[in-house]
């Protein structure tokens, strides 16, 4: 099997770091991104010939194209794009300021979208490639106290589902990965909370905020096992559009589907009563 070139954003910690490590172990080549230039240099010294990193903040849209151009100049192709960089955010919808919401969307939606758009012309010219969109079970099922993050991942899933249909005839595959709780830094340093706290939401959003702090380091998911699962999907003949990871997302996504089906069944008569 020919060596694949993976481009993975946000490899300093969490899923990105685990996936980069596992991909290198398989013999494929990793191109990764760090926001810290010192970490970039250390990574490049450590992994000479096996991987290469760039310093990049995906919210800096003008820098994205320069990095993509450099990758093609140095390495000639991209086989797998993993849009992993982003961050979590907790707080009731009313508690979040528009500035806080914009920051979440800049990373989780606009940066990811811009990078995908920058890489797609390469994949189209190759007539091959696989885009892995790191979403969440919160990209299908929303939770009180997680609404802004949910909204960003719903947006990611929306354009990715449409894009999958657009690029399928061009030889390009798309998989949306939907992890549940994992022992990454997601609930630690890379997790943000709304600065404002409203007393009326203590029993909903407040409970969620507290729970996120309590579960950090105790989550069910193993990032190494998840990384192996993603590699397996990339190397499969017919990868899925959606890949939930963990027992929790199997439960939460099933609950969402059941809830939607219940509304369809209970209000079918109302829905169908409005047609001419």
C-alpha cells in the first residue's frame, strides 16, 4: 500500500496528537499544525523524515492558503485532510456574548470551512482524497449548557453532509467523526466557558458546567483506540459518512433519532394538513 500523506490540524494535544502519533506509527507521513512556533520546531526536529509541522492558527484565514501552497510545493499531494483544530465552549445560550460565540465559530466553522475549501482543488485534481471532519455527538444531539458548541458542530455537519454528495463523483470521500467524551484536553485547557452566569440557569447550564469539570480525566474514551479506528476507516473501501466513537454517542444519537421520529409520528397529521 502506497504511503499516504495526512494533513492534521491541531496536533499539540488531544485527538490531534494521538492521531498524528498513530499515523506515523503506520508508516504514513503526517503534516501537522501547532499554534506555538516552539512546539513546531521541536516536532520537526523529533520527526525528521516521518512528519512535518507548520505554525498555524486556523482562525487566521489568510495564512491557510500559504500553508496549503507550501505543502504542495514540498510534498506534492494531500491524501487525507483531518480538520481537528477547534475548541469547546459551555454556557447557556443567553449567557454567551456574541463575541464569545464568534470566537467559537471562527475556529469550529469558518477556519475549518476555509481550510477545506483551500484543500479541495488539490483533491479534485488528484481525483482522490479523504476529508475527516472532527465533529462530536454534540453535532447531532444538543445539550443544555452546550448550545453554542452544538451550533458550531451542527454547522460543520451541515456543510459536510452536503459536500460529501458534491465531491463523491470526483473520487473524494468525506467522514464526519462524532466522538463522545474522551480523555483528551477537551474539558481542560482547551475548554472555554461563558463569562456571564445567570442564576436562573443553574439547574441546567450550571449543572453542565460543573459536570464538565468533574469528568475531566475520567471520560470513557481512549484517544489511541479512536485514532486506530479513524485510520481503519480511512483505509477501508467504503467509509461511512458518520462515525460515532464511544458508547455514549451510540446512546445520545439514538435518543435524538427516537425524539425526531416521535415528533414525526405524533404530528404527521398537522404536517400534512398544510399542503394545497
